[in-house]
């Protein structure tokens, strides 16, 4: 099972889209194992987006991400990282396909509603930036046996 970091960005929170976006992940069968509303500090934004520090959009991105509260989630599932990236859609709202979160809920290229880790290394790094130990929980869901076929001993 993989765990990925998802951030519902300030535009998603301000536009009242949290519930509808969370529902998509729950409907898919992914498990929310960590969740909190928080205001991202300058320092945390800089650490989170350090790979983008030299990009022309970096200053605006940090301003946006620190401007208003965000909802951060740890989301778990078999292949959760790639599944969440697919559900998010392309980076730019103007280009994201219908059926994706960015495609269905926004048109802006910089206010694009959601962040998701782009690989296992990023997921580990980003989860540790946003969640302290003990804030990401291990628990069994009542309906787990109907989410995955476990007859082969691993989730299919
Ligand atoms: P991703 O969020 O789809 O992984 P990245 O390329 O990692 O996309 O960029 C991080 C974030 O920076 C994007 O989600 C978006 O908010 C912002 N961003 C990326 N490229 C641009 C741009 O060309 N103009 C404005 N904002 C951008
Ligand atoms: Mg990225």
C-alpha cells in the first residue's frame, strides 16, 4: 500500500469544494489516513516547493499557497500516488481533461485546486513535512474486503 500527500489548495477551501473533492477519493476506494486544516508558513511552502525555487512562477506560487488555509491529507491505497495524480488531472485547469478534479472544478492555470505527490520519494518527503509521527493513522476499514480482492494474499 502506498500513501501520498494531497493538499486541497486555498482556492479549493475558499470555494467550498473540499467535500466534493474528498468524496471523489472516498468514492474511488482510497483511504484517508491523515487530514488537517492548516495555514502553510513561508518556510514550509519553501521546503515543499524547493524544486521549483528557480521557476518564474515560484514567488506567486508561494504567495498563493500561504494566502489562506489549506486541507492536507494523507491518502492510502494500492498505487495511490499514480491514481491520485490521474484523478487530479493535468497541471493547468485550462488543459485538464473533464472527469478530473482540475478539469471539472477550475479553469485557472495557477489556482489549480490540488497538490499530489508525484512519486514515492516525493510522497515520503512531503508526508514528513506536513504530518508529525502519529498523525497518519493505521486502521482497518469495515468494508475493506469489498474494496480489494485479497484472495491472492495481496490487494488486487
Ligand atoms: P503539479 O502540481 O501538477 O505537479 P508542478 O509542475 O509540480 O505541477 O507545479 C507545481 C505548482 O506550481 C502547480 O500545481 C501550479 O500551482 C504552479 N504552476 C506550475 N506551472 C505554473 C505556471 O506556468 N504558471 C503558474 N503556476 C504554475
Ligand atoms: Mg509537482
